[in-house]
C-alpha cells in the first residue's frame, strides 16, 4: 500500500511597505537583512515578482483571495468597507484540514473578521478610522487590536505606539521608547513562536506572520537605530539612485 504523503507546513511572512530591493541579498548597500537573506539563499528568490496593486488594502485582498482588482472591487485605500469573499486562501486551507493562524496585520473590515483563519492575533498598526468617537466599542482599535490591548495592560492605560511622538505615516524617525520586547515587531514574532509551541501537532499548519514594519513610524529599538547613526548616504555610489 502506498504511503500517504504528509501535507507540508506553510509559513507566510509578510511585511508592509517594504521595497523589493531593500534586502542584503538584493545588493542594497545599507539595509541589513541576515535572516531574510538566509531564507532566500536556501530557497528560491524571485527578484522580478510584483504585487498586483501597490496599495495596502487591495494588495491584501488580492493575496488572500487570488482575485484581481476587478473582482475584489478594491483599487485603492478605503477603510470601513466590509470584506465578503466566498473563498480565501486560509479558508481553503482550513477546509483541507490545516490549522490556520494569523499573527499581526490583517487590515480587513470588520477588524476581527477571520477571513477563513481559525484564529487571528491582531495588530494592524495605527488606523485612525478605527479610533473615531463614532466607532462601535467592539471595533475600536484600542479594544479590538490585540497588541494595543496588550500594550495598555503592560505599560498603562494610555500607552500607544505614538508615544515616540511619531504618527503612522511620518517620515521622521526616533528610537522606540519602551523595552525592545514590547516593540510591535518583536511582539508579532513572540506570538508566532507561541503558536508553534501550542499548535495541534497532528495537523499541518498555515501561519501568516504579518508585520506592520517597515511601514512608518520608523521607530526601531535604539540598538538597531544606532547602527545607522551618523551614516551619510552617498547618492553617487548608490546602486539604487531612484531612492536618493
């Protein structure tokens, strides 16, 4: 009798607003990405892969559904529009017997929509739309977003990622003011590792680890921030003059 093949475990790592050339393996002169470089060097690197749409919400809709902008109905940034799709990637994997989990950014509506995942541990970054006074309590970001709820319980009721004085689309940069492990990036990693610890080992898993960064605010913990302090970018020797 032929032995049945084991379904592979799937890990999808997502970042937000990261240019395709901003990796060491891509030859960028300044950006250091040793872990991504390791993954790329031991796998397949697609330097000519492009997103179907560069705007956040439609790009995520297309990734999760496999549909084009014409069929998702999303071509630009707009909050508050309900996500109703018959099939999604996590939904199909759930139906196929996978244990499915997202940790980090979803940016869907309603905020707590599972989109086919069995569970979501949410951190969407700062979304002003979901902080308005007319937003229902269950949709208020300080309640519905797991990271913000965790941060205010750890650091105090008023704690926020904007405590550095930076807004979510600011081009200004400052070091993260809290301890390193409280940074949203580290929180997403910690929560993802915890899922691997407590998952059902009898099932294959699909884990989407979805980071808000390098989307602004540019607030890396100080030890990483200081790596680039005092450096002057030389546009004459830059491999990517369009960034200068």
